[in-house]
């Protein structure tokens, strides 16, 4: 996990830099593809994901090293060939895992966060799951294990393969000629994220598009069908933790409400969106039917709240970079507490972004909790050893958090609720 944290220490600033370039390009071309709150929600989602993954939160059914140790029927020598085979097996497994996520109810829950943005830009690539708490992906790497691909090779290529899927989340790059027949391009991935009937569940490849062409899931981007983005059951929130578990909660509700015992069991493994007939009739859910004319989620908020949300997002990002830099010294228990503060913070300020007052109470509790840690330890997870004024700045940050919670949760909302005088 420490190696993964080190990789993120370099990858995150690089991703943010690329997003800055895309935002600047859109501004100068007068073709902006970013909205403030949607972007902050995307970044916040990415932060929750990397905390969860860097702490190793979840249960792995079986590890890849175990599989390769017990199932390998041959051993590939450590040459360039092993890297090529490993890359193809990872990409092949990624295609089928992605396809599974789009076609089975329970697996869609761990992927819906990635499709939840109604925009399409580099930021939405950061919308990654925290609900995939049971790790089964090594099982999909059985071909690599049988061939004896070393675990060290998979360990290096897997994160590189994931990071390589970032760049094609953009609307500013058109079709790329002959490359459209080899790799996943921005044009192909725009199709994948679209909710148009012509595009649903297409282009499931991750780096190579050859699997889509082989298995019948390829769809070219059509000039006559401009992609519309999001999910057919809109999230209607900026809170990434809510988005991660909305679908799961919906399945659980339907399983509880149905009178059919068999439906209670099979709903988890039915095609995405399937619901028991009796529940669908009594508890209908809104689904987008006209993809060109639906109300996108964009609640009206003040410029002050937008500024506060930007502040909270980027301070959280800075704190996380410090956590990764000081990963080993903080220790596992300290990392769990640090991660809890990050999750609570993201939950709190994104709830405020939605205009929900209870987010203020979460932020008040987090500020008081932060001051308590500072008071008891005289430090913030070792920051003083790098920066003498670090604990003071962290204390000031929690003071701003407390003031923001009180202002946006109570004062500003009370002003908004007063009638306008003529």
C-alpha cells in the first residue's frame, strides 16, 4: 500500500495539471466543458477512492500472488514478452469486469459513480468507486496466473493500466484515424459515457478497443447522435458517498418491499435496472426518457458557497498529499483516523454543496474533532517535523471550517429564506 501511496503522490498533481490545461483550453476556445460544483464533486469522489484504496479497506476473495503460486502451469522468463502478456491479460480482464459492471445489478453499484457526472471531462475520470469492498478482480486474471506471470509484474502494470484510462475523458479531441481501430479514444469513450439509446453499454474496453470489436460491443460516435451524459436514474446530489451507495440502497429497498421471495434473491443478479413487477408498480422511480431534454442537476448556490467548496476541496487534496508523503511515519492506526477525517470532511462540505443543513453539523463536529487531536497531540500526524507552523495552520483551517459550517448552514440559508421586499 505504501508503494501505491507513493505513486499517487506523483499521479494526483499530474492529473490536476492536465485538468487545468483542459479548463484553460476550454476558456480560450469559448467551449468550456466544466462546471464548478460538478468538478468539485468529481475531485472529491477521486479523493475518497484513493483513501479507501491506499488504506486497503475491503476484503480480497483471493490474491493474485496466491493464484500464480498454486495454479501456474508454466513460468515465463522475465523478458519483454512477460510484460506484453501481462498487459493483454489485464486489459482482457478489465474488459470483462467492465462488462459485468454494466450488465448485473449488484456490480453496477460499484461503477455507477463513474457515470454519474452529467458532464464529460477529465475530472469525471476521477469518479471512482468506494463501494467495491469485496475484491474479486484477481479471479479475472486467471489466464495470467496459469501462464505464470509474476505478481510483481501485475503489481506494476495494474496501476499504470488504470492511470492510462484518464486521458480519453475529454470532448476536445476528435477522432484519431487508424488509432480508432487499436486503442480506446476520446470519441469511443464519449459513446461509452452517453445515455443515448444508440450508445448504452457500448465501448467497454479500457486501453485496447479490440475486445469491443471482437465481442460485439463496439459503437462508433455518430455525428447525427450527439452524446448526452449521466445515468438514466440521475444521482441528484454532489455527495460522492451518497452516489456510491444509491443503487445498492435501491436494490435493498426493492428486495425488502417485494412480496415474491424469488425476486428478493434474484434482484441482485438480474440485468442492471431490473425491478420486481409488484414493487415497480407501487414504487415507480423517475427515469430519463428524453435524453435531449431533461433537467440536469445544478442547484442554485451563492458564489460564496462555491468559493468555500473550492477551498475545502483543495485543502483536503493538500492534506491527502501530506498523508501519502508521510505514509509510513503516520502508521496504520493514524492513517485510519486521518482517512476518517477526510471522509467526514468530504461528506460534510459536499452535503453543504447540495444545500442540506445537516452537512453543517458534520462540519462542526469535524472542526471540534480536529482541534481535539491538535490539543491532545500538539501536532497533526507529524506535520510539525516538516513545517514548524503546520499545526497552527491546521488549527486555523478547522476554525475556517467551523465558521463556514455556521455561516452556510444557518446564517446564509436564513437570509435566503427571507421574503424579498419590493
